[in-house]
């Protein structure tokens, strides 16, 4: 029971999504081809959470303990995301690419990934893939700045914002599974211009494809959601960086269409969910959470 006072809101949010994934695993246990893998992964994540809480309770922390506590949110997100592909196709086998593509056409009058082919060239393709990839380390920039400044309460609140944005998007994957324009044949068949880059385009594309086991992650666009989340956090704590990060955000949004990963409505959905997540955090953290839970990390 002593350990309960060392539980953070990040632990609770993680545990909440872990419970959902465990329930999904139980529901599809007979159908999934990943029975053992999913069991080991989910059990490991639970044990990892318990370990983190125990380490947080220690007054004397060596460099290893501090490193584990700092990396905990990122590591948990990576592995919980990997668990999605073990259950999602069995929970909801329907794909909604047709509906999303039709929605794009009704709104814009064109298929965006096809229309944007007019500006495709190898140099621009290279830049677009760099921007698309930059999404992955982008949140770390502001998170590490908050950590370096020892703004641990603000860091905790920011992590809650990120986690709710991530997990809400993950749940929407289950509600609206979609592969995206690159895999949806009616759209892919219309694409005439190859996305050939200059240097690292193929490496970035192949690496992402290899690491991304869950392919049904088009709606909403997590790239759009997390990029906007990052810019909103920067606007709150480090406004002078916006001169760089706003153009980067716009570039990332364009890359989602240019590189054929997302429909336009995916981006809109990602933006809307980010704003909802922000509202949830602003309405709850300072009033109900800050004084009841310890930050996920503090010296």
C-alpha cells in the first residue's frame, strides 16, 4: 500500500489503456495468431509499470534508475503500440478506406494524394520524407527542455497531454481501421508518379514499414495530432521556438498527403482529437491531479 502514494497520473493513464488492450486480448484470444507474443508483451508491460513505481519510491537513485524513470513513458508507448496489431484485425475486421477516400473527394473535389502529384520531384520528395520522419523525435525536444529546466510538474502535465492524445488515437484505430492511400488500391491505381528521392527516402520508407506492425493506423493521423500537440506545448512554454516549429508543422501536414500516408480527413480528425485532449487536460490536471499524484519524474 505504501507504493500507492508514488503512483503518477501517467501510470494511471497507461494502466487504463493496458486494461483495454488486455480485455481485447481476452475477447480475441481464440482468433489471434499472436497468443503467446501478446501475452508476454502485456505481462511485461504490467511488470514494467510495477517496477517503475517501485523505483520512483526509492530515495537514492543511481544513473540507471534515473534513466529508466525518464525513458519510461516513451518505452511504454512504443511497446503498447506494438500490441495493437495482435488484436485489432480480430476486434474490427472492417476497413474504412473507401469511406475516407470518398469523404476526401466530397470535401475537396479531388483525391489529394493524386492531385499533389503535380509538384512531385526527387528533391521535394526527399524533404517530405525528412519531415515525415522528424515527427518521431519531435516531441523529445520540448520534453527534454522541460526536464533540463527541472519543470517536473509542467513535464508531468505535458506527458498527460501527449498520452491522452496517443491513446485516444489508438482507440480510434479500432473504431475506424484504415490502411491509408498508399495501400488502398482504387487510389493507388490512380497514382502515376513514383515517390523517388535522392538519398535517404527509400531507407526512411522501408524502416518505417518494417517497424510499423500495425498497418491500420491511418485514422486519425497521429502525425498530425502529435505534431500539433508539440507545437501547442511549445507555444505554452517556449514561444520563441514557434518561428521554427510552425513551418515544420505545416511541412509535416503536407508530407502526410505527399507521401501518401493519410487522407485529408485523417489530418482533420487528428487536429480535432488534439484539441479535445488539450481541453481534457486543462480541465482536470490543475484542479484534480496536481495535488493528488506525484509527477512521473522528479529529482
